[in-house]
C-alpha cells in the first residue's frame, strides 16, 4: 500500500473571536480564529511519522498572548490524533508597574465568556481574588494592595467554566512602593 500521512487536531477554548496559533517544534504552523463561543479547532495533516512538540497559544483583542500550552505527540503513519479539552489560559495585564501601597492595582485580560477567573497575587502568602469575565470574555479584578508588603510581587490568573479549568496565565510583575507608576504594555 501507499504511504499514508498523519493528522493531528486540537480542540478547545480560547477567547471569543480570538486568534489561535499552532506551533510545530517551535515554528509557526497555522492560525485560526475561535468562534463567538471561544471554541476553536486547529490541526495539521500531511505529517510524517515521528515525534513532534506542538504548542498552542491565544491572542486577545489587544494582541496580548496567552502562555503556551505544549503537547508532545508521537504520530504513526495514517494516524488521526484528536487532542480535546484544551482550555487556554487567560491573558493578563496590569495598569501599574509600581503601585502605592494601599491603592488598588487593576488586573485584567481576556478568557472565555462568562467564566470564573481566579487571580493569584504572589506575596509572603498568596492572595486569591475572583472575577467573572463578561460576554466578550473580558475580566477585570481590582486588587487592594493593603495586605502586601513593600517590594516585588507578581500576579497570574486562571479560568474555570462548567467543570473545565485552564492552566495559569503568564505571570506579570509589579512593585509595591510609595508612588503609582503606569504600566506600559509592550507587544
């Protein structure tokens, strides 16, 4: 018989109408756009047998990227592999790189619509806050910095919807000090 190539498909949730990109061994392979329900399907066919490292990330309405989710996959000739249940981490940003102790810092980003967002702020002890994303998947959590000590901190977030939970977002760093300094986001 002839040589038959393999197909790998990825199914999951990103953010409503967001761009989802698939990397193959660290190289851009293909992008797609998630539906209004944040669900996406992306795949590659014509793969030769072998071991690959696939990574998926989402990009929100502001061009911020999620953390990478990576899947090592071994494919054999003619195989069709479906990887389901992917839930991309939310994107995350902050409004201040330094926050005056006792003031709020806004932590925001995008996830699937109407999901429960858990924001975690790293400190001597970790602090957790909850927010709900809106119909476009956008969330905002105002964190009161009163309990934080002076110095360096970071925040990250994850999302839950029904019984699915995403991985954690990237971490964003900020400082608690005596002045407020706006955060400049660099793409």
